[in-house]
C-alpha cells in the first residue's frame, strides 16, 4: 500500500501481487532477518539502512556493455 500522503491524488494506492511474488518477498525478508539486517528495503544498498541507488541498474548495464536502457525494467518487475 502506498500511503495517501505520498500520492498527488491524496488517496492510498494498493498494488495486488501474485502469490509467487509474495513468496519471493517473504523469502528475501527471511534472509534479511537471518543476516541481522534491520533494513526495510527489498533492494538494500551497500550502506546499512539505505536503499539501492537509483543509478545502480544503469551502472550495471554500462559495465556489461549492454545495448539496453533501464527504461521499462520497473514495469517488468
């Protein structure tokens, strides 16, 4: 659930997930708790308590010399 205060329209937004997606999220949460990582991020960054950088995917594609852009990756997840 995205809270209303984070959305221009001023009302909350729910995005339903398939059971398989929920299972992946539960498994990653279990691994994070096993590693004593108190972070709340699905994609944590290298620094404790910080999310993955918004440039991380672009840097990865650049290093792999891929002829692709990050546009559309968000929707594929």
